[in-house]
């Protein structure tokens, strides 16, 4: 099975919610010229990555605005959307949440970031999620984690174990740790024998530059696509037969010995 992934690397404006919603609609519309099967957005594209007490006032209440936008667009254009993530206000808390819609506009996946990036105090201002998500897009078993989550191999293995073949990683990853971004996504693809589609933001938050370099890695760790540091749209075709091939040749899931792992 072959599918086209279309990555939207967005320059998110911090605290400028109206700009961001308008811009994401423009970029989604532009991405249709790529003939995508799955469109993927970056992390916290509605508010920017800005851990602050102000977030509760500008976050999307219950995710309603975001869900309506993504659902309608997916249904109208018969396309799958992995909606990156948005800041969502719920029960007087703020969550960093990803919504996924299939071609009929149905919500098929929802995931809230488990690991808040403590050096930026994300864990102080965002509530953490408690479970992984698993869904299918055009018959492909998928999962999503968010940004800092990629540093936790236990979580990625949990996401991979139910037969996941395509993992999405929306992020706002800084330039100062670009090499980590590249290596971690590549290694997670190799060690879990799946495709990794990692979509980063670009632009600045204060003095911090989001590095862009959105990328797709195949289960062999081959870099199939890597963007630059600018806002833009890029696409790549993936062949899911590669997953079956490598898992038949090197069956790490069969050879695991979890009873010996004292974690």
C-alpha cells in the first residue's frame, strides 16, 4: 500500500490565535495541490508553544473550534488530517492535544501529550495525558506522540506494540537541539520498525528558534524527506510494504523478552 504524506511546517505566531487559525486554513487549502492522502500539522499551532498562566484564556475551549475546522475540511476534501496539536482548555486545565480525522470527517484519534517539557515549565502549565492513541487511516495502523514524548522509548514502544506502522510526531523543537530531533526520530523508526512522520514548527518564540526540519523516516532509518527552516509544505510517498518486509526479516516484536525487562 502506497500513500502520500503532506507535511505543513508552519510559522506559528505566539498568542495570536486568530492569525494562526486563519493561516492554518490557508496552508491546508494550499496543501491540496500536493494530492495528499494524509495532511500533518505541527504542535500547538493555535497558540504557539508558550507555557504560561495566560494559556487558559486563549486555549481552545474543549477543542471545539479546532475539531470543527479539521472535521469539516477533511470531509469536504476527502482527506485524512493529523491535526498536529493545539492548546485545549478543559475542566480548568490546559492540555496539549492532537486530533485526527479520517476522510469522512470522523474523529478517529485523540491524544494529549504525556511528557511536559520541564525545562520550559510545560509540566507546570499543561496537564499531562494518561494513555496512548491508536487509529487507522486508509487501513494503516497509526499512533501519535508529541514533541518531548519522542525522548521516552518506553512510550514509543507502547505506541508501536499494537502493530502500528506509521507514527506521527508533531513538535515545536528548537534549533539548539536539531541533532537530537534528527537522531531521535531516526532511531525510533529503526527500533520500532515503522515510519515516523515528524512535523515541526518554525519561527521564533522570544529568543528560541523552532528549527523546522520536518522529516519522514522509513523503518530502515532512511530519511525520505527533510525540510529546511522555512514555513512551507512538502510531500513524500511511502510504501507500507516496507514495514511488513523488515518485520519478516528481523522480527523484534517476536524476539522481545518483556518478562526480563525491569523498568
